[in-house]
C-alpha cells in the first residue's frame, strides 16, 4: 500500500475552503480533502476550472436525473484530469533549475528517502550516472492523494417529482458516495460525523472498494473517529461486508475547526494511549471477517497478512508546532497528522477570500469561540465579525430573519411542519419566534430564547461564499462568508506561502526570517483541556435541577481529571524542540482548581464560566 509521502495532510475545512486544494498542492505530493456535500457549489467550481484549463464543460442542471451524483462525479473527473496533467508537467521538468520539481523534493520531510536521494544527486559529477538516477527518482514521484469527505449524518432523503420519498440510494450522502465511487479518482473517502448504517451498507455496491489483487483497492475508506471503541465498532461493521478501513483519523472532539463533537471529557492523549496499546487488535479483528466475505462471494483473496491490513492511525485537531507533531508521531506512534486551520492563511493551498483571510490573521484569542450557529444543534467553532454574521444582523434589523434555504442540506426539523425544514430558514425562525412570544414566560427569558433562534446561520450557502469570491465567481461585495477555524489559528498572525508553512511543520522555520508562532503558545493538549473545562462550565450553568444531567457532567469531570493526570505526567518528560510542555503543567494545575471550584456546593454559574 502506497504510504503518504508527507507526515501531514490538509483536512477538509468547511464546504469550500479546500474545494480546490488538490488542484493547488497535489502535484507537489501533498494530500488534501475536498468536501463533496454541496454538489451545486462543485458544479460552479467545475465550470470555473474547466474554463481556466480549457477542458470540455457541459452543465448538469439542478433538476437533471441523478444530478447530484453526476455533478460530484464530473467535478472529481475534472479535478483528477487537472491534477494528473499538472503532475506530469512537473515530472518533465529538469532538476536543479529552481523548478516545481525541485520544490516537490525540497518540501518533503528531511529524513524522507526521496529527499535524501535528491540531495545526494546534486553532488554527483558523472553525467551518465546522474541522468539514470534522475530518471529513477522521477519514476518514484507520486502526486498527493485526492481525498473527499462525506458527513455521514448529513443525509437528507429527497422527494421525487411526485412528492414521494426517493429510494435510499438517492439520499444526499449516498449520491455523493456514488459520485466518488464512479469517478476516475484513485483516492479515499473520509466518512465523518458519526455512524450511518444506511450509507455504510451502500459501499458494497461498488467494486472499486475491493481488492482485485494484492494491490490496494482503487477507492479506500477512511473513518474519522473519536475513540478506539468507535473505530472497532465501525470497522467490524464494514469488515463483515468485506470493506477494509485504510485509516482511522482521530480528531479532538473540541480543539478543531467546524463542528465540535465534544466527548464525555475524554482528552486526546487518553484516546491516543488506547490506540497505541490496542492498534494490533484492529487487523486481528477485521482480517477474518474480510476473508470470510470474499470467500462467501467467490471473490479472489490475495495472500495478505494482518500487517498488510493494519489501518493507518492519524490525528488532527490543534497541532501547531513541529514539536507537537513529533510527540504524536514518536511518543504515540501515529502514522501521520492533519494540519487544518493554519492552512486557511496559506493562499497557495486553500480557497479563502481576501476579506476573510484578513479577518482570520487579525483575530486574537478572544475572537475565536464555540458558537450556536449550526442548524444541526452541534457547537460550531467560529470567529467573530464574519461577513455572514454582519449580513444576518442587517436582515434581523430589517425584520427579515433567516435564510430562504436554497439547498436544504441541513433540513431536519419537523417541529412545525410535516416535511423537515432547516432551523436557519426564515420559515422556521418566524414560526419559532411566534411560538416563543406566545409562551408564559418573562420577557428576558423570551428574548434569550429568540436570540438563540436568530443565531443560526445558513451554513450550506455561507460556508461556500468565500471560495466563490476568491475564484471570482461572485463579487466581493456579495459578502455573507461564514468560516469555521479552530482556536489554534489565534497563534498564526499573517499569511504564509506554502514553503513557509511546510517548513514550519517540519521544524525548518530557521530557514525563514520569522518564527511562525510564538514560543509561549500553549501546548495543543493544554488548549484542549481549557476548552473542555470551558464547555463543562457552560453545560453546568444550563443544567439547573436536572439530576441526570448533573450526573453526566460529573462523569465528564472524572474523565477530565483522569486525562489531566496523564497530561501532567507527560509534562514532566523532556520536550521536543518547540514543544511547550511547561504550559501543559501550568494548565493542568489551573484547570483542576477551576474544576473543583465549579463543583463545590457553593459554586456559582459565574465560577463555572
């Protein structure tokens, strides 16, 4: 199985921020993830890049038969063509001419064999030998992988023209999966945001997810998980259908961008320790199930061992220094890392408009917060004063709250209607506000409830506007951009070129004039602890007399304390260069005291917050 050239990948960010990242960086060997939730946005971007690269384009209209999967497939086919053409052009270049080919090798980790061979080649004087070795080196080049992301639970089942529900194969997640599976991309699909048996059960419909020889499947499955138990359960479900999990992608439940699926206080180091201890169980469990499926279905099974089927383990969420990455790779034994939010400030790698990029680079720690804007009802990492928040305030002042809901990807609420609608829609918000006004409650309580309703943002539309503005598809004056950075971005204070960011990731920042982040930046584990205590404090303030809810928070407190014990022991170890372990010890001390105060009988909501 081909290993990732780099020790990092660029995870999916929002709907549009990484929508063209493979076009930007795959020819340099860097893997990145595209969201395929919004097929209508994909179609607009496909038209843009087809024109730019003079590729044939024929519009797939919104009402076209099976249009969603066809739009996804056409977009990925276009992206695959551009990536392959760019990569082949790089391969044709000569080395040591300050070319993109040189850049390809220079960006690799210092210890990577290809980078070492490239450096050695420079000192060879025999032209014949040098030419042969350059050909060999070129033959070993591979592009970064095109990966796609599907939020498993964002799976609206649409109605047909007759008003009746379509078959499950035409749900939003299933059609996106079909578009990927039928595309020419040799890549991976990341299934995130929970376990969807209907979607997982659809994978066997596509032969590209199975092996035909010892070679890896053309299409691979990556699962984003929060803990080992989830990995084991989901992996077994797929193994019984003969589907391998190529990688488990662990993400901090709260120290991340976008939706924050907070755990019961189980900190990332605790999760990583369990994966390090039990990683071998995964292949041991999955292999016999996969073999049985192949046998039952008369499929040829190549002679593979548990080692061949051991899933890669990667981690993402708040990583900010090479020292932290080395801790993850060397101490916890993970196979790779995801660096997300910092790349929002790298115009070469992501699709962010100038106004939003300025907002992000100027923002201070207090500007990043866990918001209530998601129609899914899940906390959403945000930054203050986005284009969408300003636009929403203007509409509320005009007496026109809510969105027209042109896409309906997050339409799940049936509180007032038979057919699901979105809580960010004007229809829902007007109905909900009227319902609140009719309640028997004081005006202060009513206002607080109404404010919560008006907080909701049309993420389906607004998370894509930044990309449309950046690509010139809509004018800058359109505004309305939402963005979903992780709080880690507070420590990255300007825009960067790709080489700067990659050198920072690999600890080569000394090659540049300025260090990217300050030395006193809190450790990623310290930041996660503080965020969880903040979150627990907010939940405690909302619990009131709910005894069951209070017991749940006590369990979260116990898990946090256990995780903090591990973090304190870790803080006593020798730090890697650039790893601020001192901040971890200080944070454990401060946040344990804060937890104790929060749960004292005389504790107040103010202390909790």
